[in-house]
C-alpha cells in the first residue's frame, strides 16, 4: 500500500509538471482582424475584413507542441460600405445559416522556439477541410504598454472557396482566397 501511495504521488507530480509546461493564451479580439482578398472580374483585388474574432492558443516550447483555436464571426464582415457588406455577406458567407468560420490546429510546426506554421481543420459554410497556415513574425514577450505577457504573429493561408461550396459568381470572382490574420494572444 505504501509503495502504491508513493507511486501515485510521483505520478501526480509528473502529470502536474507536464501540464505546467503548457501555457495558455487568449487571443486579443482588439488586435485580430482577419483580412481576405479575392480577384474581382480579373481587374482588381477586392479586400474585406471581419471585425469579431476570438480564440485560444496553447504553447509548450520544451515539447514543441501546442494548439490554436480561432473563431471568426461572419456577421462582422466589413467591406467598407453597407451595400457592399450586404451583397458579399448574403451572397457568399450566408451568416444567418453559418454565423462563424473556424480554424482548429492539429499540429504546430516549430523552427527553434518560433512557430512557423500549423496544420489544422478550417470550417467554412459548414464544410471542414485540412488547411496549412503560415506564421510569420512570431515572437513572445511583454507588451510595453500594458506589461502583460503575450505571443504574437501574422497567420496567412490561401484556399479555394469552391472547396467549401462557395460557388457564387465563379469564375468571374476568383476561386483563390487569401486570408491574413494578425494575432496577439495574452497569457492567461
């Protein structure tokens, strides 16, 4: 019994140490505005952004593991003026039926102590497909303004909207969508 109690105590210490190595972060919604771009009739590149984003990040630098969960509110689309917002929102994103799009990583890719990419699942219009995102400018530190610990970087990816059933105005409106998301996530 005594040996079992010691083994159980050691196991509890080892498990709690493993969890202590993983840090949790909350994405700052005031510094995460996803911007997307698409070819418009082959003449110009049109851009829009989403004004409401939330999510969590976990990082274990020693084990080179972690996760990202990002949710974008499709109702927060901003194309620059109300009529254009309504046209793009209703014609492409269908926010009443699909109020969010999400990204959930399955693996973070590190180079040294920097996250440089992530593999995961992207869900748009109720369709989920694997998507690799690239991370540039990743670093962690203390925000000099509020003195809080954070990790930050710019996340980008390109995908075909038709893969997710977004067929409106193809091929006049481009199939390739590029999305960029600046992320600042504060340590919990």
